[in-house]
């Protein structure tokens, strides 16, 4: 009994010293968490948020229930096979990692934010162009109809 406890305690101490063992799902008071840090992961690669967003838009999402759920219980999400085919994330096409769903959601939020910023800038530019077109022409200029087109003095007023 003491030997079993001692071995378990020694493994726990070794795990705390080895950050690679922390890449597992950790259970804590706030729920499950994954330890994805520079010490626990391989090289990070940037992703194109717009491409990920396009995959999300094509991803079938439905409501369903597990065979063991009561008939009135429903879940919402993609099938693991569709998820794996779309993103190639995880190590199988049977489960979907919460870490991966969070990552896809965050990169899509970033892409949508950039798209909104771009569209907002375009709208502002168009508003400025419309405001310039809507301004009344200045009096005494060729645009106002009081001057000559060749830039000379205004024509005398005929009475």
C-alpha cells in the first residue's frame, strides 16, 4: 500500500517537473484546460484566418444526440469526420478536440474583425466621396456657372 502511494507520488512530482506531461488535458476547479505553451508544443505555424473562415462556412453543422443520450437531449456541432476532413486537426476523425474548436473560433473572429475594419474603411471613403459630390458649387467659379469656362472674368450681366 505505501509502496503504491510512493510510486504514484514520485510520478506526480516528476510530471510537475516535466512540462511535456502537462500537454494533457488538465482538470481544475474551473473545468478542463489544455496546457499549450511554448514549452509543451512544437513550432507554431501561422494560419490564414480567411481560409479557415471559408472552411467553417462550408462545414456541415447539425443538431444530434448520442445513442446513449435520452431522446430529449440534443447537441449542436459538426461531425468529427467532417471536421477532420476540413481542417486536418487532431489525430483521428472520431473526436474533435476542444482546443482545436477554440482555435478555429478565435482565428475566425480575428478574420471577421479584419474584414469589418476593411469594410468600415471602405464605407468611410465612400461617404467622403458622396459628401464631396453633394456639396453645392462655389459661387463665382466655373463650377457655379458664373465664370467662363476658359477661366476669364465672368460674362457681363445682360439686362
